[in-house]
C-alpha cells in the first residue's frame, strides 16, 4: 500500500479508516471549533488537528497510545505516526 520506507506502525496498515462524520467529536461536546480533522486508524475516532485550539487528535494519542491518524480532509491521502513522527502518502 505505502511505497516509501516507513515505520512499523504505518507498515502494519492494511486499510485506511475514513471519517464517519466530518466533525471533531470532542469539540462538538464543548461547542468549540476546529481547523482540520484526523481519523485514528486504531479506533476510527475523528478529532481536530494540532492547528486547532484543542489539539484533540494529539490528546487522543497521548491518552490511548493509538499511534496513527489519517487526514480526514477531502482530497488529502496521508497518514501520520505520532509514535515515530513519520508521515506517508497512500
């Protein structure tokens, strides 16, 4: 699936989970806004990126240790591994 030399977390991906809804589930709860969305590749949760005020995707990684997110932005086809700080296109 991915062509460049990549970390084991990214190499283990067989399918890319996409967002069920294009909202940050945590920002909705607090009435906050977000900039971009990321979808956790372990559990499928979609949360806001680090450009957003609450950085919920990174907070999710720290709390859950789920290492990989995919961009949930239309037209973007990349994944990011928080654990190894590595990005790959797919």
